[in-house]
C-alpha cells in the first residue's frame, strides 16, 4: 500500500509534486473530464488542488488520475459489480406476487442460478448528492498525521497499524526520524512500533530502548515480532528468535526495573517465552532476568502489589487500600467507585486522596472517571463494556450498582475538571474558539483497536445525522474463493434489518425469509446464496412509512449463514446510501454512499449501524456477535443478542467530544458563537472534526 492511498483514505488529501511548469500546462479538457468522472463517485477537487494539478504534464496527470479513481472506487465500494437477484429492485419485489418470489427463491436455492428477468430502463439519477472535496496535501503533513497516530494516547485499530507499518517500511532514515516521537504514550503502540522497526531492519538498541520501559513492553515487543496481538488479550505462539534477537530482548528486559512483579501479570506467557530465550545461557550477563525467570518457573513466593490491594479490598480495609493505590494513581482511579462503596464513613478520606493524586492520572482515565460520576446517579437499564481485544464485542449487564450521594459524585467531577483544565492550560493557546454543539453526539476515541476500516472513521456509539431524504438503502457485497491457499467453499452472507418500536418491542424484520413488509415500505432485493464471482444484497427502508407505524429503531445485521467467519473471506463489506428517489439511477450509486465498512472480524454476525428514526440519527455500532448456540445463524435466532446490543449502544454514557473540547477552550481559549470569528474551530464539517481521530488522540488526549 502506498502513502497516496493511505493519505486519501485518512485525510481526503492528495500529494501533487509540482514541477517548474507553466500553470496551464495541462489542457483544461483533461481536468474537466476527470472532475466530471469522479463526481459519479461522490468527489470533487478543491481549488488549491485544481491549481496544483494544472502544473502537471498530461502523463503525470493520467498517472495521478488512474490511481485516484482506483482508490475512490475501493473507498465507496464501486470497484465491484452489483447484480442483485431482482435487477429492477425495489419495484420488482414490491410488485411481485408472493408465489413468484417464493418459486424464484426455491429455483435459486436448488440450482444456485439467479432466475432470469427482464431489466427495464431506469431513469437517470435524480438525487443531488453532496460531493466530498479532496484537498491538496503535502508529504510533510502526511508524516505529521502518521506521527500523531504513533503518539495516540489510546489503542489504535488494525488498519491504523497496517498504515503505520507501511510508512515505517517505505520511509528512509531521514523521514523516519521525523515520524518517530521521543515518547510513545500508549504501551500497546510501543510494542507494535518497535516490532515494525525490527521487522524491517530499521531499529537498534538505542532506538528501541528509549520506548521500552518495563517488562510488559518487552513482552509486547516479542508478541509483535511474532505477529501477535500487542493488547495481550490472546496468547501468541512465539517465533524462534535468532541468538542476536534473544540477546536484544534479554538486554531490554534487564534494563527495566523492577521486572518480577510485572512478569507475574502474564506468568504463563513469560514461561513460554523463556523457553525460547534461554536466559540461563546468559545468567552471568543478565542476572535479574535469570532471577525473575527462576521465580516464575519454580513458583517461588513473591508478594505483588496487585495481590496486596485485592487483600485489602477483600477485608474492606479502606485505609490500607488508599495507601497502596496512591502509589499507582491510574489504578486508584479505576478502583474509585469500589472504594467509595466500601468506604462508608471514610468517603471524605477517599475523595481527599483522589484529589491529591488526580494530576498524575492519564487524561483518558480522568475523562472516563468524570463521565462515570456525572451519570452515576442515573438509573439506566444496562451498563456496557467493550472488552479488550481485536474483536468488536460489547458486553451489556444490568445496572445494579448501589446509589452514591449526588453531592459526592459532583465533587469528584469537579476534581477531574480542575485537573484537566490545569493540564490543558500548559498547551499552546487556541485563541478564539468555536465548538459545534452537535459534537455532543460524538464520542471520544479511547479504544479503537477493534474498529473496522471504513469510508469514514468514527468512534463506536457516536451519532451522525441522517441526511435529507426518505429512503435509506443498505448494501452488502461478498465473495467466496481462496484465502491463504484454503478454499472457502460456498459462502452465503445475509443482509437483514429489524424494526423496533420506541420500547424496543419487535415490529418487523426484513431478510431472506421476509422480502417485504405488508405495512411499511421496507423491501429486500432477494437472497443470494453463493458468490463465486461476488454477490450483493440490498434493503430499502422508507423512513416515513416506518415512523407512521410506530417504528423507531432499525438494526442492520450481516450474518454468515454458511458459518464462515468474516476474516476467512476474500472480501466482505457493508454500507448504506441515502436515496431521495430510490427508483432513479442504478441500484448502487457510489455518489450516494454515506458509509462503507469492511467486515473482517473473527465472528459470523456483524451490526454495522443502528438507526434512530425519531431523532434521524445513525448510531455507529461496528459490533460483532457470536452465533447463538440454539438457533440457525439468521436474524430470527439472534433476537436477544441484537436487542441487547441495540439498547446498549443507544444508551451509552461515554465522554463526548463537545465536553472534551470545552475543557480545552476553558483552559486555553476564548469561546465565540460562530466559526467565522474563530481561530480554532471544532465542528462536524470543518476545523477539527470527529473524523480527525489521529489528531484528537494525540493532541487533545495528551
């Protein structure tokens, strides 16, 4: 993957290497034709980009244009051919007889052939889609973007890691110095970056050593070097390291202090790694390594901090718990609610201790504590957690926490606010600052490790406004074939949608078992059950007809009927379009695509988005569910899981971007009422937007 493709996807920008050419070297007909063509994909050029490309020769422009169109087609899903079962969808399904639809499905299931049908001429697209503007970028700006990604103060996605590695592999030593920061704050990223540097022969002890600070950093490096998950959520099979690589890992481990307690957190993995590193061979050179491995292998007694804390909490010894936890402020913050619940008469002491160490707690943790106690007294139905790991799962449990005094919670919120404002005040002034109120619907990017590659990257649980129009069209595309030399066999991926009322009562489902609704204008394009050359399905949802019947929520699902996990498919993606005139244009019109998500999880059910039709918002879900053990893998068999996830995602209580940027404005800016008079703009469509995830993670969560 080249940097141009990465830059376009991440920032909607192009690098144009201008030469010493006249401004009008490129004939205007070339530029006009190119702009007209990419309009069909939903894009156009900014004036600065148009001026830059006009300095190119015809050959240079053609090279840029061919690469650009190929990239835009992949981004929007226009790089494949869409042939639904009913080519005159949606009218062909809405007007067809039940018997005809049934017999067509039976014919397809037995023969795997699509029934022949005449295709009428469709009128030209009458939707005036808003065009995305591609701007002029620079190589320097691109490397700043990647550097921010490396400096992210939270976990990053597999797509982010792939982009980082591609840049590390291609950059020369001079550029690499510009990209790599002095410090990498998030430990998972330390392991991945160090592993990528070693993998591509661009690291030495001095460079790696400045990032590796503790034993778990060394473990993450060994995991990354073995192509494993640096979140350490899952064990990895360590590769056989060369003697020089073993010495490097042991040398890095020896320089960390202390190491034994840190190693005991992942005892079995260190024992496995020790079997490969053979520390006894170097027991005279790496003495502390040898001692630590001896304790792990032989189960020698060793008192740990974590064990001491657990014992104090078990006996409700608040004073001892406070003394211990103040040594590790981040752990104190995570245990704060527990301490307050067992504290009874010592709650003031707990709050005072928290106040003392609040300025030592990382910004992401402080923000989460602040939001937790802001909503602590609210009696919501579910508490939602996102387990660490590379699969986009959510766990929802009943809210059963006992109540805490409202004033107590407010006091903790004020401590968090004070610490954050004081911290942000040391950053560069913002000047006059405008903050869009709509950013309250967009969440702060804390955990992106399981985020899918998408046309637009936004945080799970965020809400985006549904554009003008009456019809939302979901689409999916998948292909069967060979993956890593192993054939997939027949692949059947089912696109479904479930409609619920305002209380999450089931109303209707649209799937291969029910192609159309009797009471709403909701329709499916037909069930395709094999995809040797690729296959697609569509669902149209007419918003007014659903709302009139009392519907509010719609959950889109993608389900692997033939049981292959998505990561075992050559390609699979899902997305949605906004269509004002669904009968016009082609069934798939890339210019109307609002979002497209590549589905690559190690699961068989995906929930890309949830619609809240009453507020006309899209809730970004990007979730994966496990197959229900007692039912076929279809929408009917997974009602409980789907409803639980829907309720959980629509009632999330997480820090939002509006509150984060307000803290920055209070600390280092002056609030103004419009973007036109501001020096710093935070909004949905200009300045710092919710989609500038790299900048937010690096600059505003510091």
